[in-house]
C-alpha cells in the first residue's frame, strides 16, 4: 500500500474512533432516561437526566423527569427542588405544572400518613407503660 493510502486510512480510522467515543447528546440521554424509567430502572434514569442537566442546565424536561424519578424513589426534597427548577424555567408549562400539583398532593398524603403513624405509635407506647 502506498504511503498516501495509509495516511488516508489512518485519518479515516482516527475520525471514526473520535466520533464513536464522543459524548451522547442531551436529547439522546433524555430519551435513554425515559426508556430506563419505563422499565422501572429509576437509578439509571436519574443518572441520565443528571447528565442532561450537566450539559444543559436549562432543560426543563430533564428537571421535570428527574423530579418524577426522585418522587418514585421517595426522595421528596430532591423531587421538590427539581420540580421548582423546571417550573422556574417554564412557569406556564401545563405538563410540569400538573406533575408538580400531583406531587404536592402526594407529599401531603405521605406527611399525613406519617403523622398518623407517629400518633398511633405514641398511643401504643403509652399502653405498654
């Protein structure tokens, strides 16, 4: 093979190697996170959506999706923080607003349930004494 052909092949190989090792685009990460969430792989979804936010902090969709994932894992404070970030970026977005409203209702239910459970435990403790 001639030297010129070797150089062209080397450049082509280098280009392919570089492009195949490049970072996935935020849209790809966002979609991959959605697929992971649909399969119940919440940790993987969280990982992907955090990657999107690292490269595009203004992605309201990524903040919203991350909030949903945190909510599914019972990480209430993190979920609230991400919903608020999403709403700050897109305050009139119907889908994000609806998710946040549902979240607040669920959070109230959880807090009420915990309160009831604590009161029931206190009553049990008094009976034992």
